[in-house]
């Protein structure tokens, strides 16, 4: 499947209890879509938490795009 391009705006936090990502996706010609991903009380380090956020974000981007 070809990659779709859309604008994004993100804000990330790495404070306790876990890393969080909040984003707004702007698909071409459509209204913005807010997205939030929170991981609380996880034993994962920051790099592995990033992988979890990416895995959560992939189906969201597919559904939005």
C-alpha cells in the first residue's frame, strides 16, 4: 500500500508514570483528527515504549489515511 502524506502536530511527555504521545493528524482535504496514546506504569524503557506507540499509531494512520 502506498504511503499517504498528511500533516501532523505532536507533543510528547516522558515523565512518570510513563511516556505519552498526543498528535493531531490532518489528512488532505479532511478535518483534523486528534490522537492520544498513553502508557502508564510500564516497565519498558523509552526506546521500547516508542515501539509500542508506533504499533498503536500504525492502524490509526491506516484508518485515517
